[in-house]
C-alpha cells in the first residue's frame, strides 16, 4: 500500500507541475487567476477567438459591401489632366501653338434607376443585419461552450477523486484477499476476482486522470489561452430558485419566434432574397444620369467646350433572356431561403422542447439525489460508528458512495445551468449568465477591424 501511494503521489505531482507549466508561445499573455472562477472565464469571451474572428470578418465584409452600394448612387468626381506638345499644321484657322495641354473636371450622378439602387440597398442592409445576428448567436454559443468546458474540468476532478477512492478500496480488498488466500481462507478464483476489480478501478482512475488534462486543454483553447492549463478552478455557486419552469413549453415558442437570433438571421436572409428578386426584375429598367464637365485648354479649337452639362437616359431594349434567367434564379433562392427558415424553426422548436423536458427531468433527479443524500449521510454515520467500535475494519464503501453521490449532484447542477443557458440563447435573452451583449457592441467590434 505504501509503494502504491508513493507511485500515485509522484504521478499527481507530475500532473500538477504539467498543469502549472507556462506555454512559451503565450508567455506574453497575463496569467489566469488561481483559482479560476466561472465569471472570470466568461469574461474572457471576446471577438479575438478564431471562432468569433470569422464572424467579425464576415460582418466587416457586409458593412463594406453596404458602403460600396451606397457609393454607386453618389456623385462621381474625376479630374483629368494632360501635358502634350504637338507640331501643328500651318493654317489660318488653327492656332499655331505647340502646347496642347488640358485639365478637365467631370461630375456624374445617377439620378434615377427605377428601383435598382433601392433593391441593392435592401440587399446589403439585410445581409449586414444577418451577419450581426449570426455573430450574436455565435458569441452566445461560445460562452455556453466555455461554461460546458469549465464544468467538464470540475467534473473530471471530481471523477478523479471518486475513482481514486474506489481504487484505494479495491486495493485494500485485494491485499487482504491475498493474505487470506495465503492462509487458505480464500480460494484462488476469489483472489483473482478481487485483483480484477482492482485493475478495473485502476484503469478508471487512469482515464479520469487523463481527462483532467484534456478538459483543461479544451478550456484553455476556448479562453483563447492555448497551453495555459488552470491548476485549480473554483466551484461556482449555482442557484435556480428564482427561475421558474413554465408548465407548457408553448409559452416559449412565441418568444422563440420573435427573439431567436438564428431565426432573425434567416428572416434577414429571406428579406435579402426578396430584394434580390426585385433587383432582377429591375435589371432592364432605364437609368437616368446627369453629367457636368468643366475644361480648360491651351489650344483653341472651334469645337472646344469650356463646360458641358446634360442628362442622359439609358434604356435597354433586348438582353437575350438574361433578365429572365436572373429572375428565375432569384425566385429559386427565395424559395430556398423560405425553406431554410421553416426548417430551422422546426429544429429550434424541437431543441427548445428537448431542453424544457431536460429541465423537468433534472428537477426530478435533484429531488432523488436529495433523498439519496440523506440516506448516504446516515449510512456514513453508521459506518463511522461501526469503525469506532471496531465492528467494521474501514469506511471504504461508504466513502466511495459519498464520492459517487457528490459527482452525480455536481453533474446534475451543471447540467441544469447549461440547460438554462441554452434556453437564454434560444430565446435571445442578452443578459444570459452575467453579461449583456448588444448589437452596438458587435458593430463596434467589426469597426475595429
């Protein structure tokens, strides 16, 4: 027993040193606090994470496209200059000057395009709103991923404590069985059974020890701190007494329709598809433009104009079916957008229903665990009394049962917290756990890039 304890002490010490070892690539990052709290971890969620950088870039691209479309209907100003020397022919009409320089300022603006520019503006506005909503949804889900990873680390630590308790108990049982076997009080097959139980518990303990490393690595990645494995995490105080589960999930369905970011993003995509169809229908509409030019010449010709002003009308007459093809494609894209919206609506309604039923089940499970807790406390007190009276030789099974119960209680609490967080994300509730996220903050994040 002493040799085994030393062995696992060395392994635990190595694991502790491995967790606290800083990553050289991220040495410039501020160290995570010890212990790491859930609030601090959630506060590290930012647009700097690669998952969110993608959405920020998409939002910035949509914003740039909107600016480009706005520029199409603005005033286009151009300045043209020329320095040129010529060998003019001898003529009484043309001024015999070798200088043929020119400077010209021109202004052009589309005055009216019969709905084309309006459709383009509607498209870019809808796409920008869609990308902003997708970012909001991605950010909310990223924070839920951080929560889940944080809880996984705590569960891995608790599982390690549970499995270590069980392995210690099975080792003691195996060691006692060996002694009894040597005295002829236990058969070889019974001895092999205790050894098999010990090896099985040893394997579970090794797996839970490995999970301590992998869960911490995943949490570090989600916190955008790869390699910074947190040695100690603070168990959060979770209270759900103020949150009431509705008796009927239909009370949430209407809120889902109005506030869910994914549905709102798909509605924006549908609006963009409608605007695309309007643009396709306006493809052959006339374009009315205005022009103004002011010029200065160094040579005088009879046809030189110092200024020009005019209005032009461009009327397409035949495009070989291009406009009809654009309209057909736009109608297909609109039908696809409508189908995507309806499909996602059904998926999210089912997800909301599943989470609602999960919360109901977790309520019953927590009641069961509370009852089991009372029994385990009484059983542990009984075993302690028996141990003190030397009726029982150890407290092994009682301690293992308490470790198992603590793991189940912790898992149920964390599952409840994650379920409520998913409800908040589905219903588009910005406060979520501890932080508000607004569209203005998202737009500022995209502007910074």
